C-alpha cells in the first residue's frame, strides 16, 4: 500500500494543520496561519470591527481587537501610538473611529508614559470636533478626568487659530451627548489672547457675553445674521452665500431651512467633496439636482476635477458607498427616496477611478484571483455597503485598466477565468462575479489552476475573506509546489478583506505578502512588492521545508 496517500507533509488537507507549522483553526473550520499582533493591529486600525464577518459577530471581533490593541500598547507603546497616528493622518482607513478608539485605550493605560504619549498626539488623530467628542466619550467610559486629560483637551482648543477654532466649534457643535460648552467647563483652557477668549465666551454664553473687541470671526457674524431671519429660505440662502456658512451652522439656527432647495443651492457652492457626495441623495430628493440643471453641472464639474478629488483626500470606499447608495435611490436609514440622475451616477463612477490615480504598471505577469464564496457578500471590507465582493471587483478593474495582460480568475471550490474588461462598470462586474455559484472555499485553487494550464506568473494575488477550509492542499504548499515544478520565483499576495487575526500566507515565506483592507494605498503596496527583485525568500522557504 502507499502510505504517502495517508500522510504527506508537503500535501495537507486544509481542514488539517500543516506538519511543523504553527497554524490555528479559522471560524470556518480550516487551518490558517495566525498573524502577529502588529499585523492584526493594523487590520483593526484600517477596517475596524463594527461589521461582523460571515462566521464571527461584531462583538466578538471588537473584544478580540481591543485585547490585541492593549497587548501592542503593553509591548511597545511608542510604536503602537506612532502607528495610530500614521494610519489616521494618512487616511488609509475609510473611518477614523478605530484609530480614535485605539488612542482612547492608550489614554486609559495603567502605564503613565503610555497615557502621556497618547494625550500628546490627541490633535493629530482627532482633527475635527466630532473626533474630539468621540475620543472624550470613549475615554470617559473607561476613566475619569485627570490633569493629563484636561490639559490635552485644553490644548486641542488652543493649538488652533482663533478663526479656525470658531469654525470647528460651530460646525461640530455637539456629538455623542457632548458639547464644546461641556468640554470647556471641564478642561478650562487658559490664554491671554483676546480672540480665543472671545470665541470661548460666545460658545458658552452666546452673543450677550461676546466682548466688544475689534475682531469677530466671519462664521460668528454669519450665524448671528442667520438668527435674525425667521423661516425665510431665500434670505437665508443669501446669508449662507455671503458668509460661506456650512450646513452644520444652518442646523444650529433652524433645521427646517434644510428642507428648501434655495438653501441647498447656496450650500452647494462651497461644499467640500466629501460632504457633497454624502448629500447627493438629499439634494436630488428636494429636486435641486435634476437632469441638465445648473446644480447638476456644478456637481459634475467638481467631481470631474481629478486634482480636486486627489487633494480632498476622499477615500475610494466613500465614493463607492456614494455610488452604491445614490444609484439605488434610497439611503440605508430613514424614508428619503430619490430618482438618480444619470449624469451624477456617471461622474461618481469616474471619480471612483480618479481616486486611484497614478497606479503605475509593474510590467509583471500577474494572476488576480477573486474569492467568489457566499461569505464575500456578507462581510464588509471597509465599512457599511462595501463588501469584499465589491472591493475585490474594484481592484480587478483597476489592475486590468493599468495592466491589460493580467489574468483575472474566480475561485471557490474550483477556479475559472473571468472576462473582465476595464471598460465594464463596477456594478456589472460585481453582478457577473456574484453569479458564480459555490458550496466551499479553497484558496489553493488559483495556484492549482495556474499549474494545470502551465501558466507562469510573477505573482498570484488572492482577494478573500480568509475563510478557506476545503481542498486537499494548503495554498502555501500549493505555491511551493508550483514554484518548484516550473522553476519560478512567483510571489503570492493575500489581500485580507476582513479584520480577522489569521492569514493563509505563510509568515516564514518572504515571497508571500499579507495586506489588509481596501484603499488607495493597496494597489501601490502590492505593485511595489511584485516589482521587488530580491529572492532571498526562496532559500528561506526551502530551509523551512
């Protein structure tokens, strides 16, 4: 009899651990490689944990991530806090919430130096009033108001220019049950500068306590002018235009004004791109945005400006969410409905591509493999509305547009070539991929398909939620067999679409890259890895064998 068919250390079913490898069981029952705590830390900062995976609840994910954040803070607080700041400031994450929560955990550490380090970077991570309220809300659920927290919050106010401070305090007046009046009374920021004290008094007690000095911020002048009119949309629109007031200031005076087309038309003229794409549905519902209208032309001109798109820092996921929400004609909550204007849908699609600008071809032979299992439709790659299915389809479109010779395949318990053209719309590609049925997930299939067809690739890139469990061989084992058979130095990239603490990439193999999340940095990160000419990993991998 052949004993090798019962036990072969180089070929192991995915529902069994590889011999001499440190593997753990994932939520689907397959064996995978645990990622180190710092990789898991990055995954949380980028993707958060409020959205559950197909196999794990949001509560369980949050607890696991929080415990890992604390472990990283305990091991190397300087590195952990620096990483929080780096990911938050670079805007790699579609939401700043995970970074704020991680900073709050650091600010509540038992280690005094860790607490001080976290509070010293408060302004870097909490850049707007909403961020500050969220941080304070998280921290005060875990600790009281000590001297360090009071000083850090006071400095958040004093670190700004008075005009910018007034804008922040009026635009983001209150969130999470906190107001600036609350924080000023708790932190007691002290300064001899008249402008700062004037703003503090105005926010605390209104115009009746505003000192009679030569200086008054434009936003305060505009707000007071707006208070002087009662339910007069056109007059309000004139004041909004004259003083360039944001929507949040209008809400402070009279939320009813935001039901009028004239008011939104005035707001639209200076509206930032992020706010614009967030309010497209509302502006369409009140019939400001109608086909061929001046307002639509303004939106189209703004979102067609590639330079402005890039300068805005708007995340591609935000544009995908806006496109998805706008074209479906209703929001996720509430009763607001609208009929999408095709000109806006088209320009959102263009803006999505513009946000991935400057992707340079690698010149390498690339195989992109998209997990088509049902769980890819359930979890969220970055935030609500963008599933791993949508995220992986978007990456495929970007790669196909920049590297036409790349090959796209789908896989579940088997693999097949996909017909993806860069001219196809994202929704079309998502539907196309979604029609591929599946009963199991086997992340080794892309490598096995390449081997059967004698395709020689410089890289094999797998986009998955990591819940692999089926198949007779582990992906990392299949890759080693593929390299050896064709005498190649093929690299593998595993793009994890959910924030779980394991990977199918072998951490002992330098030719396997584990990336996380879905953002503008991912294509460049992958391309840089693929371009690399170092093959030191090959001997290392063989030594492991």
